[in-house]
C-alpha cells in the first residue's frame, strides 16, 4: 500500500495510465544574436497561446465555465508584461537563452507567491509554473502529455498534475489520480474536489512503483493506493466505493432541505465566497446564502484599486445571483498576509498586529468610502448585510457606522436609491471584542465570529507559523467560552451570531456550536451538504448538555473525546 495525502474523497478502481512528463531540464547557454532569441521566445508564446485557446475549447465540454476559466488565467499569465518583459530584458542583458531566462524569472515569481499563506496567491504560483512549463517545452521542441487522448477508464499516475492537465481530464473516464508531489491546497487538488474525482497526492514514489496497465485501487478519503490488489480486496473496495457513491447521492437529496435538528432547532448554513464566480457552487451545494464575501480578492486582481463602478457590478452580481437570499459582505480586509499590488503597505515588525483591515480603512478613508458607496448602490438588488473586519473597540464600530451613514445620506441626496434595511455587523476576531460582546450587542445588528484570527490572537500564535500549529485549538474550552459569550450577548439583545472561520465548516464543531446556540454557519460551499446531514441527525437538547460539559473541560483533547462520545463524528 502506498500512502499519500488524501486530496479528494472517493474510491477509484481502474487500470493505471502513466502520464509521463518529458524532461524539461534547462541549461544556460550564451547567446550572441539576442534579437533572434527574443523573436524565438515571442513566437513560442504566440504558439502556446493558440494551444491554450484550443485546450480551453476542448475542456469546456468537461467543466463548468468557471472551471474552464483557469485557461483564461493562464492566457493572462502568458500575456503578463512583468513575466514576458523581464524575460526579454534578461535575454538581452545577460545574453542567455530564452528557456533559461524564463525559468529564472518564473522561479522568482513562483517563490514570491508561494511564500504567501493565502490560497489565492498560491494558485497564482501554480498558474505561473504551469504556463512557464508549457513555454519551456515549446522552446525545447518537446510535447507535453495530452490527457484528453484517454479513451478507457483509468487511474492517472503522474509525478505532478498541473492545473491545466487536471482541467483536461474527462471525468467519465478518469476515475482518479495519484501523484508524487502536491498538497491538499494545491490547485489540482482543489479542482479534483470540485470535479469530484478521487485523488491522492504527495505519495513521493508512485511513479516509480506503478507500471502502465497495473490494476489500481485509489482511496481518496484515506490517502492510499493499492497496486495489483487480490480479488478479496477488490470486492471490499467495490463495496466501499458504492457506499460512498450512495452517500454522495443522499447528500444531494438534502440540497433544498432545511438545516434543522431532530427536535426542530433550525440554523442557516451559508457559504464563504471570494468572487461572483463562486455563486454557481453556492447554489449547487444548497447553501442558504453567503455568510462571508471576502472582497479583498477584487482588490488583488489588478494593479489599480477597483473603481466604485467595478465594485458595484461585482456586489450587484452576487446579490442578484443569490436571488433574495442573505449576503454578508465584509469590507476590505487587507494587511497581515494579504498584500495589494495597488497599495504598498509600510513594512511592520508584526503585520498581523499592525495596520490591517478596518485600521487601514480608517487611514485611507477614501478607499473605504468608495467601497461603502458601491455597496450602498448595490443594496437594492438583494438582502445585503455589511460587516467590518478586525473591530477591537466600540468606537471603531461607531466610526465605521458614521462613515457608512454619511455616504448613505450623500447618495440619497444625489437621488440614488439605497436599501433601508441593510444590517451592519462586525467580525469577532479580536479577543477584546469577544469579551465585551454584551456592549457591542447593543449597537450592532449581528456578529460573525472569525475563528481563524480569533484563535490566532487568543493563543498568541501566528496562523502562518507551521512549527506552532498545535496552538490552533478550535475546541479548547477557552475558545468555546468566548464563542458562548458572544452568542449569549447577541441573543440577549435580540441579535444573531454567525461564524465564518474554518471552524464553522468542521463536522467536529457542529454538535458544539448547535449546543452553544450559533445561528448561522458559513463555510466553503462544498462542506454545506455534509454539515446539513450531520445537523439533521443531532438533537438540540442533547447538544446543549454536550456544550455545557465541554465548557467545563480543561483541554481540547477532552472536548474532542466528549464530542465522540455524544455523536458518531470521528
Ligand atoms: C477569520 O479570521 O476567521 C476569517 C474568516 O477571516 P480571514 O480568514 O479572511 O482572516
Ligand atoms: Mg480574519
């Protein structure tokens, strides 16, 4: 059995199809005729662009428009003046061959983006690697493997799958894939999950241990691959596979059902999104609205700040797409690990404790006001709720609200229609606000608990640092007590509390949060149905007892044990 990282759930049983990458090793050569070399580079870029357009046309058959858009991202990388111009400058300046120059420049960008925690930037690094590999293959006169030629049921075995390889997979024939390298958040793993293809990545040795045509069992939930299994094992896994398929089908039946416990306690399961492009997934997975629209991605997409009109179009698209369901938009949360090309921030010793989110918006009120105006204008297209990130004091909320009301009045006096029912809330991600929730609750319309940051600030443990990741403790009673304090405070004032950090989508958390009385759970759209199924099996009265006991435990491990005793969550 070969072990790797479980990247996409499900079981595949089929023959191995090895996708061999040609050797793309590049050596440095001195070039005298650099003009000719630049021309060769530009001709290859033009050819690769044509190839990508053709691949995209073929991939659209397999993928949704949104998934096929990955190729538009690649064409954009190809046309990106930074990458192209810096390569040409290097060819001319260092008198080196095009493939070497491109590899050096691409590696510099890849290194820069990969060091950022944010998934958006890591995806950009994967895109640059994918595209530069295509151009280097073209320059070397080599052809890349073409998974669209597969014509029977297979499990793909590869050293690595680029996002464009993954997007070309025909999911009727490709039953799964396993790679030597990769990670759970690598782009190909994300695509595999959205295409529902089982996948195991980071096996280290799969390409050495498997031959073309070997029989393969791949368990994407467990992260393991069995090569040439005996008959009993095949039977065992066939049963498991069928059970999994039945489970997925059962989940799909819950798409339009309520998120309600056996004794009638109903909550809302909503989705986290980063762009209007995510609406399809929100609706397909039966989410009851949007609980966190991270607007910063709109600001990261370009070298310029998005205009009021650009923002208005994006917010309107989301509100219209959700067709009256609630949409919680978070105002700009930049700083910390998120940087803006259009707005260089000063270097700080501790950026997560520095000018971030609402603090930056107060320093750059012009940016904040533009965003609020765009939101106000869009508000007539649906049920808009606005929340401010990183609020530490009540005066910060008051100041933000004052600016919001000023922009509202201005728009009204200009004759622009705005909604009169926009709820204004705050993210609870700083312990000071969690502790003082009773005072905040008198003035805000709602809370949304951002556990990613609340945990980082409560445990004084940088969320970027992997060596202290054991301090990410969502089930520690200290966090549960803060969450309880916030929920109770909101209810006392007739307000509601949601949660939009990663914890909200974890199955282990659902029984506790139901017990604590959380009103709204916001998570990645693909987690909604599994969470709904679990919640529909829980009893609120019993979960109240569980929560009460959990609050009085002393460690996270004890709480996890307790949840396992009360439920069948593992
Ligand atoms: C959080 O902090 O939990 C959160 C949802 O915000 P972000 O991850 O964008 O900081
Ligand atoms: Mg946060």
